[in-house]
C-alpha cells in the first residue's frame, strides 16, 4: 500500500457516565461493523475512566498518529481542555 492507500486510524471516545454507555458501546460496535469500510479504516473504541481522561486519550491519539478522533456521547466531553 502506498501512503494514499494506507488505512486511516480512528479512535472513538466514549464516556461511561454519559447515559447507558454499555448500550452505546454495543450500538457503536454494531454501527462500525455494518458501515465502516474496513479496507479504508481501522478503529478503536476507548472508554474514559475519569473526568479528564478524554483529553489524555486525545493526546495519546495525536502521539500515535491517529487520523480521526471522535467523541461519542453528548455529555460535554467534547468541551474538555
């Protein structure tokens, strides 16, 4: 694979306090299985463990050259510094 053909890396960040997180994780896994083109993308779901853990996960993703970071929830996790 050339650089243009490499799989893009995606990290999905879930907050366990945000509603029914286990249900959301199962739904997200099902959505990814049914709709994410595995020839183009590889993905990982990370679950936060503390109020600022989403920030830590995001920084780790940058260091790991992740192409896309997605916050899943709706609880304000996206507003972390």
